[in-house]
RNA sequence: GGGGAUGUAGCUCAAUCGGUUAGAGCGCCGCCCUGUCACGGCGGAGGUUACGGGUUCGAGUCCCGCCAUCCUCGCCA
C-alpha cells in the first residue's frame, strides 16, 4: 500500500477512534487559515472531517497546508484528537473529533473552481449550463451524489427482486433495424454496407418478445433506450428502462408483479410502505375526471361533467354548445374564489388565457357567495339552475366554479390543463416529496386517428393485443377497440407502460393492415416477428418502467438531469464533451458519406 | 417549427422614468489573527452589461436581428 493511501474515509471517525493514527484522502471542502494554524475540511463521498495543521508542527507542513485551496485533492496523515471542549460540531457526523496533521501530501492541485462546489443553505446554485460544462465538479456535490446512490439502490433492488423470482437478465442489441412507427430513430451508418444503416433501439420491444418465443419465460433488462425527439424536464434522448416480459400471463399478473416490486423499491430506497394494490382507472374515466391519462392524484380538483345540466341551463352559449354535441364540464376550485381577481378570470385575464392559449373558446366562471353566485354570467341562467349546478359540484361559499364547453376530447384536455395549472397556482401540490399517489391507467383505446396522415396509428405500439372481445371489430369499428395495455402513473408522471402482446400471427397481420401497412411491407419489415409468432409463440406480455423518472420521484427532483450522471441539455448537447461534434472527413469517407 | 422566461464581475444577483465613474454578497489576491467550521478584521484586483445593428444629446434600460440556457406546445409507438 502506498504511503498516501487512506486508512479511513472522511465520514468514518468518531470518539471511539481517539488516539489512533489515520490517513485520509479527499478534497478540500473549505479552508480557514490563521497565520499559525490552518483548518481544512476534507471531503469525500462518505463525509467531511476537520483537519488541523499547526505551525509548531515544524517542517514544511504548515506552508503546504497554507498553500492549498478549495477542491485540491489531498492525503493527510495524523492522529485523531478530541476537539476542544465546546468546539464540537453537531452538524458533522465526525464533529466530535478532528485529525491533527503530521504529514500532508498534495495529490493534485485545483485552480479556483468556475463555481462553488460546496452547497450552502439559502445560497443559489450556479447556473445549470456551467455546472453541466464542469459536470465532474458538480458531481462532487453531496446532493447529486445522493441521487446517484439512490439510483444505484433502485437498480440493486430491482435486480435482487427479479432474480429472486426466476427472471433472467438478457442483453439485447444496440445496433438494430429501423422499424416504422414510433419515435424518430438515431441512425448509425454501416461501413461494410455503404448506404445501409443501423438504428439504435427505442426500446428492446421486439427482442424481448422473441425471447418469449425462445422460452425464456421471464426476462428483464435494465436497458438504455434512444429516441431522437425534443427534450423536456423529464425527458432525455437516451434514457433507461426496466424492461420486463413474461410468458403465460395475463394483465393482472404483470400489474401484481410490478406492485410487489414497487413495495420493495419504496421500502429499500425510502424506508416507506406503499399500499397495494394501486387504484385502477380506465382511460375514459381518467380523461373524464382528470382530463389526463397521467393524472396527479395528490390533489383533488376533479372534473365534473354537467352537459345534461348545461343543455337546459338557459345560458345560450352552453345550450348551443350542447346542441352541437359538445360537452360542458366544470371544476370546483374549493375555497379559491378569493385567490383569483375578476380581472384574472375575465376574457384576456391570466386564468382565462390558460384555456384560450390551449385552444379553448373561453372560460366561464362563478364565485360562490352566501346565497348567490357572481361572475357576470349569472344573469343568463334560468331560475334555480345555478343552485342545481352548485349542488352537483358541492359548492360552498368561497368556492370558485370554472366551466368549459367544447368537443368532449377537447374539453377533457382543456380542463386537465386548467386542473394542473390551478393546483400549482393554489399550492395544492405537496412540497414534501414524500407523498406518492400511484395508479394504473387501463383500457386504453388501441388506435388513434392521425389527421395529418389520414390513417390509424397505434396508441401504444403495433404489437399490443386488443381485448379479446374487440378483435372481431378491428376493421369494422376501429375507434372503439380497447387495448390490453396499462400505464403506471405516479404523481402525474408516466412511470411505466406495457401490454399483453399479440401472439397470433393472423391477428398481428390484421393489425398491421389496420395501421395501413400492406402485407408485403409487413413481411419485409417484420417478417422475423411474423415467422416467430407462427412457430409456437406463447401468450406473453410485459412492461417497461422509466427508471430515470423513478429515480426522480425517489430523489424528490423535477429535473431528470439530476438523476443522470452525464446528461444532455435541452438541445440534446453534452456541454462537457461538446457532443455532437463534426468528425474527420476521413471518417465520413470510410462510411461512404 | 410555435409560445414564454432569462442573459450585467469567476458565481449569485441589483441598478427607479433612458441620465454622474454600472453596485452588493460570495469567491479570488495581499496583510493581520492559535479554535475556526458559511471564521473574523483591514486593503485590493476584477465589467466588450451574450453578440450585431438601430433610435437618441445620451442606451444595461427602448426597437430590430441573432446566439445561448431553461420551461412549455407540437413531437415522444
């Protein structure tokens, strides 16, 4: 062992170590210098230990210590000593003791850092772009290290849980074939086949289905997935999924497995017990009550459909909307009447604009007062109708009733947007990062209409099995076909999604046809899958969990970059390495580009 | 591609209605200090106000353009 190597970490020393001789390795967290004495706080990922260097120690020791700065990497040899009485630091786990340096070696210097690595309470962090540029420094911060450790705990929990249930971890290719549908692919040119391209996987979907055909039975993989689409606070171009697939199962088997896994994850990562089974909500009900297929159930503000009431309300705007087949739906923002001024609510006002900017025609509103309703439109309603509305919405004085009329799907979307906006504005979203409201959204429609291309597209993906009873109407009543698909939603984040797959080659070919993929093309692009389905494919299904989002939720951050060691920025650039970057002409030539 | 926000010292921010030499805290440098721990005291350095135009007697501030960063819609089977 080299002379400078540590014998203990910076988080280890306690009163029981008094008098022992130790060597510490770490980074200078902070420095407090006198002309006869220097205090150094030495930091590693385990903690911080105070080191004292005194001038009377003689030798060059003091001068070396005096010359060090923040973020220098040091080795310190010395004795563990009790701090002077009354000088203990209760903030530090090692605060009862300090190390008196007998020898100090500079392992590496550091110039003045471009931003302060040490986090102080109440102090703003440096801008994210400069922290991403020097990500290796940013990752020295305990809070980011904590997120990486949380992610590690999550991965380890998953592996041990699934291993204990006879799942097999199998790696699938990164270099694959581009398939139609889905996200934009990242492409990799082939050198040996000029003009031909690999695609990086959007998910290991087809490989895992083929593993079922092979009899692997229970598969999982912590798999990197790549999608060349625009980024968001919770979306990166490369991200990680826990990919799971099982044979001889039905929907409930998958949901139960993931619920059991979630219990383990919350237990081992946060020491929390979550209640299972999770609530299940049909897609239709989720859209009706929350205006979203990934509702945040941490707060109320449920949507109520009052179309039948609106038709006879006497308010012309509503009655005409209902006559045109539109829906009228409402949110009772309980107690919020005083939180929004009439100016904000009126056309052109801030809250009204939330609806109009999303393409809505307008926002109708009523403030509930003792024995009356105000808002300017109250005079248009027939006698007793406002009282009837109030009864349906459970209105009490001080409540604010918000109504939107539009085509049913649009009304759902508008009120969903309004609901999340209200929750943020009214401070209804718990700030403690310890409230978790998971649910399953089930019974998704199999298909959505793509108006641009004038054809049906798969809502989930083209391998999702329709409900058995709906298979007969695949072609005749496509819109009403429901899928055996399910999404796991936690606190408004889509944290996972999966389905029972089609294992009947005939059904698969019919589904391709509905999507506008002629048999010839289906054979050319998915021949391997169709062949596999013909050769004794078992019934199977699975799910993929977005592990970055799980890590976000467990770490209590709304920023996906906080849980990825080396993330891309919003323009998909790596500010540290500068990727993507031009390449040598020679490289391009070799690739025939 | 659309909408929104931001860009001033190494970092975080301020600068009133367009008006003097663009300020503060932290950091950095120097000196002083043997019990500090977000040490303290004294002194100092540090600015193309992202960039390019324009309006004006005068622009950090107003206008146009452009770049960057973040949020968002579209997009993400």
